[in-house]
C-alpha cells in the first residue's frame, strides 16, 4: 500500500487519453464493467417496449443528448468522441450486446470513469425505459428511419410561424420541435404534450420549474436549464400564441362509458375518496382560473394519465402549485386516472 501511494504521488503514472490503455488494463476494465452491469441489473423488471410512442420519446433525447458521442445510422461517431478514453461505443452496431435490463441500468445510472452520465432525473424511470425502447430498435433503423423519428416537422418551411412571425425563437427548431412540433401539436399521439394554446404564464412557470430542477425530467431539465429566462419567455409566448390542435381520445370498446365516468369525477370529484373536482382548477367552466394552471381540454389522454400517475407517486414535481396535485391525485385509482384523462381528451379545445 505504501509503495502504491509513493508511485501514485510521484506522478509517473500517465493519465493521458492519447496514450490509450495497456491491453491487460483495457481487458480488466471492460470485463469489470460488463460484470458490474450484469450484476446490478438482476431483478430489474422489464416492461413492454413495443410501443412506438416510447421509441419516439427516446429518439428525441438521443439526438440531442447522445448522438454526438454514440453516433446514429446516418452520422458516425464524431472525431472528438473518438479521442476520448474509453472511446464511446458506436451504438447502432454495438447496442445489441446488452439486454434491456442492462441497458436500463447503464442509462439510468451511467458508468464511472467514462463520459457516460447518469440520467439527469433519477425519479423518471418511464423516460429511461423510453430510451431503452429506442436503443433496442436502433440497430434495425436506416438513416432515413432515424431522420423521420427525430425530425418531425422541425425543418418544414410550411409550419406555422406563430405570433412572432419571422422571429420564431431558434430553440423551437433546434430543440422543441423534435418532440412538440413547430405547430405545438405534440408528436406520437401522447408521447409528448400539445403546447399550442396553453397560457403563457403556465408555460413560463413550467420551463422555469424544469430549469431549476423542481419538475423532474431527464429530457426537459437539461434543455430548459440551458435557456436564459428571456428565451424561456419567448418560447412560452410562441407556443401560447398558436392555435390549439384537436386530438382524439383513445381506448377500447368502453370508451364512451369511460369518458362519462371521467366527466362525473372531473365535475364533482368524490367526497368519499377525498378527490376534489378537477374542473375547479382546470375547467371547463366559466369560473376564472389561475393562469398558471394548465388547460387540459384536448390534451392527449396518455400524457395526462402519465402526469397524474407521477403525481400519485410523488415523482413529478412542478410549479409552485404542484403540491395541490400531489394531494388531489392521492385518492385516485388507475381506472379513475384513465377515465378522467379520456374525458379531458374528448373535450373541444378552447
């Protein structure tokens, strides 16, 4: 131990990335890393990963946060990433070496002594699984497939310009449109929320909450934190000024009955289960509401259901009023969450 300390303190051990590792060092590190991931992924319960909306959600974050190091079917690993030690693997070719549980472990927790960070929010396993769903699909994608997933209408010259006209904030095309669309309609039928027509106050408060880490999301927190307060206000003004887009509720044969149950619960709540009326804060109704409360009419049902479930688990966070929803969701069952979400999705947009 003393000898090891003296050698380390002398500084003769090279830490130059340009020098690479000895072959035996590389083998020991890679073997240890693979065994650690395998051990720590034991007991991870893998959900169904076949939902195209999950793949789409993972694709947006991969393009913005991962592609620069790991490449894509249309873009190889960058020269900068190739100079790192260890070199980030080119995932379109190598991701198949890991099973879903192992990918979840790596994406959520990262890997020490590499450039692989942990997921920015440890409370959003749903986002981590979306990334795993995308990674599992990645080896089968062509360059064109990948571009269709990440681009949407981001580059469309025909997309609406919004209230700022030619002054559309650059972040709309650079970041937001990959998930929410230039028109604010959201992509993937509920993978992402529709933003068009939400109040500017609510959108600003939400972006601020993401930027400050008060609303949990490994996808949105890094994006919002890199925007200035002025940029966040410009984005909020842009999306608030767009015309809301009508979406349709989804469900099986009992859709009408589910919507009817949701309407009753939303209007009057349930005193027995201590569930307050949703309409008091979110409408519909003629009562003037707090502008920092979101409008739910016409929002995607899967997105609404996910948000309530996150509130139920205490994993969502949000604006200064998030504590209201943590209490309101506490008494709701999964079936009631589905009913209310379908009801609001069925309403005409304001």
